[in-house]
C-alpha cells in the first residue's frame, strides 16, 4: 500500500508564510495560524511542503489504508486559501450558510480572503471540526 505523501515535517511555518508574495494573503495566513492555534491548543507545523497543520490524528479505513493527518490545517494556493476541515454535520452545514463568501469541497473549505467570511462563524467551524475528528478517530 502506498505511503501518504503529506506528512508532518520539520520545515518552518514562519518561512512558509514569509514566502507568500501577496501581503494581504500573508497576513490572512498569519491570522489563521493564530486562530487555529487558539482553537486546537496546538502549535502549527508543516505537513508536506505546503500545508500548515495543527495537531494530528491516526486514521484507519475499512480498506486497511491508514495514516496520520493534521486535525485541521490550511494552505495558501494560487486562487484561494484551502482550509482542511470536515464539515459534514448538520450544525456545520447550518454554519456554512452564515459564513460568507466561500466554496466547499469534500473536507476542504475555499476562501479568497478572511474579510469575505464571518470570523466568529469560522472559529466555530474549526472548533466543531476538531471535535468531530477527535470523536471519530479518538
């Protein structure tokens, strides 16, 4: 079975954020580090070369595939900031309707800039996502 390519590394989160060319995006990413650190009570760490993650958990699927991942995380991508968090519960779905301008994929929330969303709603989504992962995977 293939190993996961995205694993926790010793790369510097500050270096990753400092390398973001756009000033506003860089500041948004710094704000995300602060918020997600507060919610998870975990220090940020790089997962692979482009994901800032917080905490970790071990998963094992029915197929036998298993590995480790961050509880929540984000990555500055070309067009959006990708926020990695599960939002599958009905309470989370209701929160998403109040969040503001975003797109939602499977386990990934896409936002252009933090000023497009309600920060209190976003913080609740992150809080709920962490609780969901801990409930599901221990």
